[in-house]
């Protein structure tokens, strides 16, 4: 948060001043103060929510640095930028890389720019809807869009949806793209075969004659198992060979899924087990080191008593000598030397 004190003794708190739900209209003197004193850089740092750009002053919405910061945070903030910046390729690329749908707010000339459109459809496939007509007929652009979202096929040019080679490439990416192919190609057996190998549900978009075709049904069940039976005709579902193939493939698919799951578990568990073994080994090493250090200290203490032990031993020996001297005096009838309080019989403290 930045606090900016202006000439009119008004405190502007950012980003609250540019919050999307707040309408802020600074006076002309305040606006001039912000621009003249390079406050735009502070505002640039404070625009944490890109959509707050819509409530910024007109001068800031025409500032390239501010707009770039906003669209990198939220691509759709481009809708609030000045017209000249919506026609700026650098700004447009920054916006569509963050959000493909921002292509709908760039200038018309940039919607015909292949680099900009490719970046947009790679981010969001259905951004193809805002591309220029010539790019919606471009095979590379449409393939990139369908790879991200099969629904993008409906925005492709009619001539591309009727192009056999292009449609085959598209349905190999995602069989659901068959839904938007021309009627003629949805009745083409080779196109439908490619589509059902990619996705079983693609058979739903084929013409009824091919849904009842045994060869197409076998191709579907041999790839997708029992799930493909949902999209074939009733007659094919009653075919013993087709049903048997469906269940055999389902069994194979289940085994493959279990193997893949086991591999994933091993891939995750192996590093964890190694880490745990390493931690356990470190703990054992530390424990052994502590035990060895304690044993060495105890052995050293036995060999060389500490200074406290020496003092205690010295005190004990002096007490024994004093006690022996007192006993001998009593036995010999000699008077004991009286000491002052706190001293022994020898007058020692």
C-alpha cells in the first residue's frame, strides 16, 4: 500500500483508490500533481488488481507502462485501455498471454496478426471466435485452438471444416471436433474411424449408418472398451463379437490403469522411503555420537576427579585429622584447644 500526500492535503490510499468497486474522480489540480510528480510509478506498483484500470484517470489509461502492468495481471483489463494502446502489439500480446479472451478487445488490425491470434488460442481455444476470417481458415491456428478446446472447431471457417485432410488432423487431436465437421465428412468412414480412435464419444456425431457399422464399432471398442458401446446402434450392441471385444479391451485397460497407478505410487513412495531411511540413519548416528561422548566423559571423570571433587576430598581429610587429634587428647588427659566458633580444634577456619 502506498500513501501519497497531495497539494490539497488529501491522502490517497492505493490500491483502495483504484479498487474496481470504487469510482475515483480526482480534481484537475490533483491529477496534474500526480503526473507532474511522477506519481504514476507509484500507481503502477499499486495496481494489483488489473480491472481497477477502469476507474483510473484517462491519462493513466493512456499510459503504456500502467496498462502493461494491468493486463499482465488481468488480460481483460485491456477493455479499459485507450484505443491507441489496444492497437499496440506489445500490449496486445501481454494481454492475450494472460487471458486468451482479451483478443476480443484488441484493435481489428491485430486480430489479423497471426502471432497475436496464435498466442490467444493457445491460452484459450475458443478465442478463435475473435480472430480475423482469414486466420479462422488457417490450419495452424485452428489446430492450436482445437488442441486447447475441441469446441473451438465451430469457429473455424466453413471451407476448413469441409477440408478432408484438415479435419482428419483435427479429429486426431480431439475426436469431438467431428461434431463441427461438414455433413459429408461426418459420413466419411475413414474420417470417423480416426475420430473414434481418438475419443469414443465422437461416434455420437457420425451419421446413423456409421453408428451401425460393425468395423467402426470394433475400432471404437478395441480402443476404449465398454464405454464405446454407449455410442453404437442397438443392432451392434447385440453383436456377440463386438461385446466380447469390448469386455476384453476393458480388462486390458483396467490392467494398464493398475500398472500405471502402481508406477505412480512407486515413483512417489521411493523418494519418501529413501528420505525416511536417511533421517533414521542420521538419528542413529547422532544417538551413537551422544552415547560415545557420554561414556568418554564418564571415563575421564573417573581418571581425573574434578576440582569440586578435590575440594570435597580435601575437606573430608582435614575433618578426619581434626577428629583423630581430639580423640587422642581425651585419651591422654590433655586439654583440648578451644577454637573460636566456626573453627576446628586447631583454630583453622
